[in-house]
């Protein structure tokens, strides 16, 4: 079945990683899933067939020559960090960390912000799933704490996510961010419906800066506005893309 399909579609990740550290981000083309998941859906929790998801994951692994099966997390918009070196994955987690070569971190998204981290020497890697709930609760800070690396020696990459023009939220979301950071106001713009357009990327950058991480690369791609991306806000029932990070 896989031989008749186009190659998995990937975003070029522009990020200065240390030698041996590699990152990738999948787009939605080049898989075998049927609509509404067409076609490279990697999420096993969205209603797609298990066979299609398994095939898509295998084809992605083959294309990237991954050293192992990615650690697919059960993401719940929380702040728990899974230590991949401590044994098999157990329970939900929205971030992961490893200090071992050959382990592949994976974050599934379809509007939420994937954030990848590496130490300058490439010996410690982490990845986080930052929707607004996880972001305001501190998932990025939790991932950094699990790395246990001086913040000045950490590099971060912010992947594709929904842009401010398409991310409408209520006052409760704005209030939650302002309660944690009184300077977060400029990340919210009022709209004609009495709600707010939320700049998730700006909020993540503020959290990283406050945590002491200054070297941040940004993909700058809006998932809602990009047909090659899955977007939950745009399409409702849809697939998931993945941000991957590993060290050979």
C-alpha cells in the first residue's frame, strides 16, 4: 500500500541544532488516511482507523530514517513531563525529556504550539505541547526544569500553530494569562464580537524570555491559514501533525 503513495510531506525546519541533533515537522500530505483525516494523520485518538495511523507513522519513520519509534504521548493540555529514560510511558503527559541518543520525542498538534528544546551540547532534549491551557499552566517551564540545564545553554524552536488572526478566545483566557503575567496584554486584541484574538506565539515567547531562554527560532506558519496543515479550529474533525526531535 505504501509504495503507491507520495512521500510524506515535511516542513523544512530552520533551526541551528547541535551536531547529531535532528528535528522534523510533518505536514498533512503523503499519507493513506481518508477524509476528513486526509492524508498523513499521525494521531491515534481522533477517530481515524488504526491501520491508517500505523501506516502513516511507519512511512514517516522510514522517510526520516528514525532510530526508534517516536514516543507518542497521551496529551491532555497539562504540564506533566515524561522522562523517556525512566522506562515505558505511563499516563498522560504534555512534554517529554531524554538524555539518551536514539530516543525520538514527538508532539502531536493541529493548532496548538509544538516547542522543541535542545541543550547547546545536544546531550539533553525536550519537547512540549503548548495549547493555551498548558502554556498558562507552565508546561514550558516544566519541560525546562526537567532538562536541568542552565537556561543560557538552551535553544528552542517554536513550530507551526494557529495565528492570532484566527485564534478567538473569551475573556477567561485573557484573564488567566494576565493573572500569571501582567505584561501579557498586548498578546490579546479585541474583536467586533466582544472577544479576543490571541497571539499564542507571542505568549510562548514571553514565557521563554521570562524563563531565561533567549535563543528561540520560530517557524512562523499559521496552521489555520495553511492548507498543508491540519487545523482543528478550521476543520473540526481532522488529523494531527507531529514535531519530532532526536539525537543520533
